[in-house]
């Protein structure tokens, strides 16, 4: 074709490659153009687009005489490259220029080498919400959400709302953001507020604490292949329900059971409560909303910020704090501060009197805390003593320096007394809750003195049980004046043979491994513990004449 058609009216060189650009202003209604070959070379069409800076426009090309339009852009189109959308034979290019020079569109027919007619137009893309604060949509806290459409390609929707300092606010947009999208929160000064966002593909928004009263902006941006419908709203949650420091802490009343309830509004929110702790009392926290980590992890602290682990106790009256803080979560919580009661005695003079066999629960509440109990024991009775989580030792109340459980390494201790009297129990160990149980397990099987020895008659064998680490069993038996070897079933029980006075030992012949009585007649055999006591030890002993 030697004489190309004149697409520009009086400008014969307009719109052809190398010959200039056809100017298009906004809006340009659909026109018909043509891709032709000049001198055997297929020519592209060039358009100079006169558009407004910062506004999204759409250049549309619909192929008629060929399969599709290929559109290339020239000019400053910002950080967001021109977004191309295809629908059948129609190609739409959405773009935004960042200076006053406009842009250029070059149209080529596809497949390469094709010629034919096409339709083209230039429009300003209508937007439902402004791209900046000046054209933003106002959101009212508590009002129904506002609908919006994050259009295909580059699109920015801006919302503004008023917020008061000290309040917690949620601004969020709900939609299917799986294909993209980002958001930005700005304070009244226009500076970005770096607050955590919602970690979900269906929500864009922020939950934050308002530092300065004024108008805030929430900016939603998208650059995705398809449009995203959404709704946006804002909610004012009000001021913080509890202070976050000892100076602003919520003061709790005294009581055996005091409820602590609140709401962690942010992942970084912290609520502090203060209570008056009395010396000698034990305190503990019970979490009533265990699904919330912050509830389970609540702690009691000293005024200096030192953590006191449960059960909590102090040796002098003081104000303590309870701290509840978010750990990458927020939500409502409920706790109960429990006053577990007074200390269980600090010495023999105020030891707690135990009655019966019922187990009890006690608390060692601070480093060095020791609890004391006492109960009335009967002569010749054997008692079991068990403490869970701590150490316990039994003494004569009248002689607290003499242990009844010395050398007893068993988990369950055993002890007995020779005469009716009060027994003192001393509980010590690390700070902890513990269980304590004392039980009467029966009467000792054999006397613990030579004067009351069990008479074996003519027998030379005996059975028994050493019930405690201090238990001693005595037996009276008649021996001939000849060697007697020892036969026993227990290696933990030690046996000694005495003459009738219960004091003079019968000689032991190491060579024959036998006792050799000096004369025939009454003798006394004593059984007691050898080494550490590991629990009641049953034995059988026999003297074998030789």
C-alpha cells in the first residue's frame, strides 16, 4: 500500500511507525483503526496518551481483522508496570503515569505479520474509593461495613476514620485476598503505623492501640489478575480494661478466692493486677480459660519484677502483682487468685495439730520455708509417714533433736515410740505444694527392751519384722554351753547374742562362725537394723547347735 489511510484527519503523518503518534485524550470513544503493510513491511500503530498523573486509565484494543492486539507501553508508569487484561479478542491495559509527560501505546497485530482493522479507546477507570486521603471514604466506628472493589491490575482504595488516644481499634477488610493485596495504616500525622496485621488470606487490616487522637487512614492496595470484592469497617473497642504497670495496676480485694477477668486486645497487650499478700499465707493462680496461653502463663511478681513460682508465699507483708500478657494472641481471659491459707507452723511452739489418718495438703511458699506438725502417738504402735514432693522427718516433741526416722531412706517412712507422747513432723524442701499423710499401721511385733523380751521357750528360732529404722526386737532363749551357728534370711537385719544380763556379749568364734556361750542357760538375742533402712524388713533367725 503506497498511500496509507489517514487516521488523524488533517495530520497525514500521525500514528504510523516512524511518522509520529496519534494523540488520544480522555475520554476517547471507541474508534476504528487498521494495521497495514507499507512497502511489504507490516506497520504498528502508535498512540500518544494524554492522561492525568496518578490516575488509573485503561487503553482498550479489540482485534477485528486479526486474532489479537499486542500492546506495548512507553513512558513513566511508576512502580506498577502496566497491567494487561485479555478477554477474547479484546486487550485492556490498565496503567497509571507518575509524571506530566503522559505515555505511549504501540499496537501490533498477532500473530506477527497480520494486518487488518481493530477498535481502540482510552478511558479513565472509575474507582469506588479514592486513592489518597483527600478522596478517601470515611468509615464510622460501629457502622455497617462499606463495600468496595479492588479492581484488576493496580488499584488503591483509601479509607479514613477518627480514633481517640488510649483506645483499641480494629480496622479490617474482608475478601478473598488469596491472589494478592497489601495494606498500610497511617496516623494523624500521615506517618505509617507499624502494627501487626491479620495473618489470613481473607482479612486485610490492623488491630492497634491509638497513640494520638485524630483521623487515621487505612490504605488497601492490589495488583492482581482479577477484581476482588470486599467490605471494610472499623470498630472502637474502647480504652484498655487494665493498666500495664504496677503504677496503673488494678487493685484486687482480699479474699480466699478473687476473680481476675480481662481482655488482651493485642498480641503485645499486658494487664497487671495488684494484691496485698500477707506473710505466712500461700497464694496460687488458677486459669479458668486454659485455651488461652496467656492465661496459663500468668505469673505473680514482686514489685521489682521478680517472678514468684507457685505456691507463692513471702516472709513479710507486701504488695505483689499478677501479670497477664499476650503471646502472639489476644482474647478474653479469666483467672482466680487463691489464698490457700496460713503457713503450717513455723516451729515446735506453733506446730499444727493433726488428728486421725486423713492426708493433708501444705505449701512451702518461699526459700527456706519449713512447716511443722504434731500428733499424739501411742507406745508400741508403728506409724507410716509419707510426704509427696518434699522431705519430712519425725522427732519426739519433748526432744526435737532426736530423729525417729534417722537412716530411713524409703519413700514411705516408718517410726514408733516407746511411750505415749507427741511426735513432731518437720517438712522442708524446695518451694512447692506437697501432700502429707500419717497412718497407724499396727502394733510392734516384739518388745524393744531386754526386760520385755519375747520368750521362745525351748525353740531356737524366731520370726519378726523390723518396722522402723529405730526398731529393736529382743528374744529370750535357753542355750547349751557349746557353739551355735547363726542362720538368717535377711541381710539387712543385724543379730547380737548376750548373756542373761542383756549387756555382756557372747563370744563369737570367727574360725567356726559361731557363738560360744560360756555356760548353759538363759540368753538374749537382739535384732536391729544394719545400715540404712529401706522399709520394713521381715526376717527369720535360728541358732544351730554344733
